[in-house]
């Protein structure tokens, strides 16, 4: 995304906000640059969704590029994109979406949303806060989504009519974006770190809806920016009221000493149905030797980066590389296809609805990976590896550790997948092991950065996966 501005706000706006944002941004869970100081900003686009100079609350929508050590906000390359589609070395820094409320004074019920009071510039003397926590401003977003059209650089679209007047609340959940729930009927995901191009969390559910797959809530409305380049900013979908995510269900089963194999098998069938629908709706390719060579190279490169970030991986590097090298140039039995997949599938992305069925959500992919990479065709076994790792996570999180529980769930899940798809993922043992290893490496880096207390969980998997293939 190139550095540019489409704005109805004075040029002095960003310098006046910078001191406040420099302190506030690193405290947000969705901010990807934790551990590094914020050294500068560049305004990509700005628009007042609600005037900020009125007596009531204003709503300022910003796309803001954040500079941190090792990045530059200087000259940009043509198109403003790297081949990876994640960050332009010319523009530098990640681009974030902010929705800032502006008031003369903050009422007590919004105290927790405070960002700070502006000392100078066009908002001098006014208070800036996280706008999503303000029911009035959250309601304004819903109204924009209900009425397709343009608002400055923003474009609002919808697939079906959406009722108005629904009360809004911020979803208090651990995630890398922000979500608003409207009247227990709809959920709006706001993408915080944004990239040029359509987000898979809009693209894939739309494709699945067209294919008639009911395992995924279909988007009902969304909004995007086309200045300076098209990008997805938010998606409104049905809220699955009364559903429970697979992670919490698995932990409860462990705590109660209950079997979870029926649920795991049903989830395997649901995953296969989603993969089958994606393969029918979008292009697939044969998984050839050159492609598996590329996969192994990419996995080794991610391992190299992980070794720099988490030196605790060093004792296991030989075994980890062996798992990746085993698939380099290989071909596999079965259909051997690569297709569009979920990309970050785990138990927390699967919801069991009140009728007992499974739904799959959050098709954004791993947020730390470049958007172009997340939109590539990949072997379905990558999603399967994610769920298998999730069963292991659940078992390791329980005391005492219950490896037999995890083994039974893993087997049942693969059996369910095979029943629905006709292809047993365990038949591609080397490919499955490589993807489990790649996922565990990713988990180690994630936990080291965000939840150090959890680091022993993926490290135990690293120790197992780095051993001889069984």
C-alpha cells in the first residue's frame, strides 16, 4: 500500500496525534510490532466518518503506516508493494486501521477506551479514544454497512439487507483484530493490520457461499478502501449465538475426563466438506516435485527466521530441517492437489452450534504471514496439521498431561476427514509431519512474543517432531 492521503482533515492532524499513538499502539494486542519502539508515522488515508468538530462525538478513520527500527518511511517503489505483499521496503512499516472517537470530554463509561487528550493542532483540547467502544459510533458503522455506497476513500457493500438499530458491543476475546457484535445477530470483524488486495476472510467465505457450503457463515456486508490501493477493512457475518468454540469444548472434556472422539470425528468431516467446496469453487493445481521443493525451501527459511528470534530452537535444528527436507521434490499418493485452504485452522476457529454441527470461521490465515502467501494454493494437509497441533495443545494445557487423549482425538479427526473426502491425510505421513513441524515453529515464535508462559507447549512438540520419523 503506497504512502498517500485522501483526507478531509488538516495536515497538522498527524503530528498532534503522534505522541498519544506512540504510547497507545504498542499496548494493543493486535499491534504486531511489540518489543520495538514506535519511531514515526505516515498517513496513508484519513476520512471523518462523523465530523470531529461537532458538539457530539466524532469518528475519524485512519490508515496509518507505523515506523519502527529497521524500517523506512522514505521513497517508495512503483506500486508500493513488495513481491511478498506484506510490507514495502520503500514505504516501510506495517499499515494499521484505526477508528478514533473524538469528544470534548469522555463520559465515565468510556474511560477504559481513553487514548489521551490532544495538546495542539486541529483537535487541541479534545479527547481521543478507541471509537469501537462507543455504542453510538459502533452504530454508525452498522448504518454505513446497511447502505452500500462510497464515503471518501471507503466503499461499503452488502450481499443481503441488514436490519438497523441493533445494539453493539465489543467482543472481549483474544484475537489479532477487533470485533463488534450487533444484537447477537451479526459480528463485524475490523482488520487492524491491512494489506493491498482482498482479504481471504472475505474472499473465501464468499466463494463458499456461492458453492452452497453451509459450514461457514456467509458475509452479509463488508467495507474496503480503494485509496491508494484496494484493501479489505472489515466483514459483517452472522453471529453464531450460543455456539462454543472447539478449544473450550476440548478443555472442558479434558477437565471432566470425557471422551472427545465423536466431536473430533465430526470436525474432521466438516473440514473435509469445506476443503471439497473450496476445491470446487476455486482453482486447484497438481502438487508436483518443484512445488514440494519450494514448500521445503520456504519452511527452512521460516525456520531460519525463527532461530534468530528464539534461540531455544537451536538444539533441534538438524531434526527440524530433516522433516522439511524429506518432502523436497517429493510427489505423493492420492490426488496430490494444492488448493485454497483455511490457512490457520485450529480448535478455536471451529464453532459447535446449538444444533450440534460444526462451523468454521476466521479465514484470514496466519496474520504474521504476507497476504500473497496466505492467498496461494496449498495442500489441504496444512489445515489438518493445524487441528492436530491444536489437540496436542489442549492435552498439554491440561494437568496432568494426557497424551492418549490427544492421540485418540487426532486419529478420530483423520478418520472423519477420510470418511467425508475419501482421502486419509495419514497416508501422506511425511507431508503431514513437515506441516506439523512448520506449524510448531510458528507457534514457538508466536508464544515467545505474545505469551511466554505458553512457550513450553510448542517446545515439547518441537522436541518430538525433531526426533526420528515414526
